[in-house]
C-alpha cells in the first residue's frame, strides 16, 4: 500500500469554524491532490500541487485553500466551514502526471467531515 | 453536469452472472482509467487504457476503450461477491485535472 496518511479521519464541526485536513505521504511523489466525494457526483478535484509551494485550483476550489511547505505534506483548509462542505475528502498522490505516463493516483483512506 | 457519465448507477446481480458497466462522454480523452472503491477506503486503480479500440483483460474483467476515445466499458464475467464495490472511471480533462464519473455501485449476491 502507498504510504498515505490522512488526518483526522473523522471530524464534526460547526458552521463558520476553520478546519484543516492533513495529508502525509512517505513515497516522495511529486504530485498531490485533494478530492471530495459526494453521492451522485463522484470524486471532484479541489486543489492539487505539483511541487513544494506550487499549487493550482481544481474543479471545486471555492471556499478551500491549500499549502505545501514540504514534499510529504499537503494541507487542505476550510477557512469558514459551511454545511455544503460536509463530505468525504480524499488525498491522492501521483508520481507523474498524465495517464499516458502511467499517472496512477494512489488514494488515502479519506477524511469524513460533517459541518453542522 | 458530469463530464463522464456512468451507467447504470446501481447494479445488483447474483453470483455467476455477467455484467457490463459503461462510461460515456462527449469529450475525447487521451486515456481513461478504471478504479474500484470499497466502503471506507480510497479508490484503487484497476487499469489504464490509452489507445482507441484498446481492449485489456484482467482475469475476469475486460476493459474496452472506444474507437473515438470518448467512452469505455467494463465487462465482468462470472461475477463473484468479492467484485462488490463502486467502480469509477476517470479521464484526463486537462493536464493534472483528472475527472471522475459518479460511479456504478455493484452488489454481487452469493
């Protein structure tokens, strides 16, 4: 199994509070991603990183920010959580980009966030 | 609107039956991947198809990429309870932006 650890695995918080989810990898992969998974929508990309301090927005980035100060850590922050951000969040890593370059995504086990 | 539409959304069959699930789009993809996800876990890659018309087999699973590279199918022969899970297709929309379908949730009853 790819060495990906997400924390916390479960969190319940209230609307308006800040939340940070952490993804830690031991594979030294260059690319890291944050997805959210909701029924009927599948996995949607929030933000991704292609190196230390290099990040970019994904499909559903509004209300989220990320930081990557070290190769192994990718943080996802909800500055002021809303009920619409209740979801399961997955971190993924990839050695290369582009499927033709066998850019397989390795996923963490997910972090379930509930915003009341 | 999903870039990748998967059908059916849900499928419940008996052990030993065959099944096919589909992944369709109006967009052309340079390649497409299939993942399988079990409850409480992250998705795990099954296969990557790259060439239009390509067929790949993985034991009882057969994956096909459409000639126009807009669609794909996954066929399972003699399904087993261990095949139960959520099957997701994913295509590269732009560089680094992999788009996923909503998935087909398969249940195989013993």
